[in-house]
């Protein structure tokens, strides 16, 4: 169905030409599900954009060929490509909100595709758009037809994007990181839906991902890319159990999975013994009957419904659950970015809930509780260099300046593994892992006792995630901090946390030691979360 031979894709930049894809070749059969795995910058997405001929202005197919059903995609006229896109080859993009027009109803956006390819007329477009929404199992499709993207959840927006992609019954579906940012059960629902539709319609599919668990579960064959080259390919079971290439071995090892230790995620030469944590019996933080209620259009919305838990000195506690379960609202109240409706937040016996969030910035306890935010890019000021970002809390909270301030910034950079020469770079000049290190360095700058980590590795590649998780484990021992690790990735929580709290609908449904909750869950919801987590295949050789 699709044949790629010696495909080269290059981009013109200020510093000359950059070869993003360097002579790759692979074939795709009718009905086959192909996975392309690799980390950021490996050329996965660029390959798919080249097939669709939607490369950025500076990009071009430099050499090689891509033939789809006898049509040379490289030489096809733009008019012909407009027909091929959507009708023959369709794509699910990485960020569903960015892929949808924010000021157009979702039903109208499906109609646009149907009418563009002659699959509907003005008279039956609405009916067919609602049928497309029903096909992707959207409940009450007629009402959702009238909704704007901002009125829908991330998972619902992703379903709309899938409905648009499948509206014209394409023969080939390309899914580019289709579950990024989705919680674990929504991710499973979306992937099961795509897989069912692909099989039912006898389509071919290409899944682009850095999640080896997803690739092994939903693909018949895997292609591994690194630096624009294909380094290995084969069937998932064999490829991941006995990887031949060093890079594939590194990817498999770095993927969190059942039975792995935090050090086993690193390359063998970097696996230094991990010191034992010292967890005191004294409580650092006691949360008692914490409630947060918002006033909604049709009455009160109970975001957090009387949660209670304790975090001891030196302990790492995982807070897990789906989007909307109250994890982020709880952590925002603890770090005093949000006022609670009622309840107590006792930090070493002092009730923080009595201190208004607006005045907490000036309270001496502010330095003792810090947060690492979910998106390192969004949480850093784009006009501040890494040095300025790390220095800001030191200047504001500790009153440091001059040589003392610079010395402390460099010490923090060394502590978090950020090379000194990167300190004067701005966020757009840093990689995801480097930005994560800046965010961690900034959070630990005031020497906190309690650190809240809100999905700190969610957007990172597996090998960078492995390094950041190990860094957090080491910092916890070196600085004697306690962690609240907010995440929906249960495999990561298993590695970093001693105790786990499971939230659903604003309430705690299960809590206990990481081992007991993960291996013998009592609550059906916890069991559902664990079964939804894709398990990466383990290597046969000793790690």
C-alpha cells in the first residue's frame, strides 16, 4: 500500500541545511498496523508530515520516493494532494486542541471535511457529522455537535479529531502521539477506539509514539528511529525482548515497568547504588477534611470532598487518578496557590489553611513549600534566561545578590546536572530535559522541606524521564525533602513513591504503601487504573 525508499527530508535554517530524515526505507501492507518509535528529534513526525506534504515552509523532500497506491507523493500536484489528504490518508495530530478551530463548532468542522471531499451535501452534512461523532462513541452526539472545543475535555477533543480523520473512510490513518496529555484510562479508551475502527474498516495505520508499551500493544510491526535513521525494525515481542541495537536497548531499559527499579532505567554505566531514604515517624504535613467547592452555572461544584492524609518527614507520596479527580486542586491548596473552602492543612502543626493565599507569598513558610509544575516550558518566563529563573526566588526570598547570588545559582545548576554554559540560554534554546532541570533548580533554590511535583516528566522522552526521576530520587536523599508526586503514570509512581493515594471524583478511594496498592489493589477503580496502564515489554537479557 505504501512504499518509502531512501527518503531524505531537509530543512533550511539560518545555520544552513539540517537533514531531519536521512534515507529511510520501509513498506506498509494493507491492513497492517505499523509503529514508529523514537525520541524527540528522531524524525518520526517529520516522516509523517512529508508523506502528507504538510512540511513547514523551510522543509522539503530532498531525495528518495514515497509511493502510495501507485501515486508518487513527492511529485503529485497540490490539487491531487488535497484529494488524497482526508480521503485516502488521514492524520490524528498530537495536540487535539491545537488541531481544532477554537471559534468553530466541532460539528461544523466535521462538515467541512465531508463537503470538501464530496462525501456530503449541504442538506445531509449535519446528519453525517453526527453519525461521525457517534462512530467515535461520543455520548449525546447531537448536543456535542453544537459544542466549541473549549467546552470539551481533552479526551473528548481527541475523539472529535479522530472523527474528523475518519469521516471520509481513509485507507491509511497516521496517529502522531495521539494520547499525549491524556490520563491513563482515557488513553486506553482512545487507543482501543482507534484500534477497533482501524480493524473494522480494514485500514492500515501508522502509530507514532515514544511509549513502547503503547507501541507493543497496538502495532503488528515496529520501526525504531534515531537521528533521522531507522536503526532497527521487527515484531514487538521479538524486538523489545531481544533488541539488537544499543539505542533500542536503551529505550527498553528506560521505560518504567513492573519489576524495574529506578536505577535500572539508566544505562548500565550510570547505575550508581541508591542510598536508603530516611523516613521519620513525625508528620511534616497533615491534611484534615480538606474541601474545595466552586460556584458553577447550575449550582456548586465539589472539586475536593473532605480528603485527609499525612506526609511524614522524608517520605515520598504519590497522588494518582484521572483528569478531573481533584489531584491538581488539592496540590494547589497545599502550595497555597488556592484557598480551601474548609478543612485544615497542618504544616509542622501550623494551619496553612488559615493563611489567605494572597498573603502567603510574604509568609516565612513560603520558602519551605515549593512546586515543580507540569509543563516546564509554560512555567518558565520566556524572557528570562535559565540563570534569571533560578535566581529569582533567591533574590526575592533569601535577599541574595551579586557574587553570592551567582555562586548559589551555579551550585544549584551543578546539583541538578544543568551544565553551567546553559545558564545564559533562554527557554526556547533548551531541550525538554534541560527546561525540567531549570524548573527543579528554581523550586529547590529556597531550600524547601516539602516539594510538590505536578506531572514533572509527562512531556519528556523516556530516556530523559529516566534521568530526571533519578535526579529527583537523589535530591530527596541529599536535601532531606518530602515529596507529593502528582501523576497519572502508575509505573512512574511505583518507582519514586513509598506511599500512594488514589483519588476519584474529589475523594480518596484507596491509600497505602506503594507495594500493597500497586500489587494488591482493594478498590475496583484502582484495579481499573492499573489494568489501563500499558506495560512495556521487558528485555530477556539481564538489565
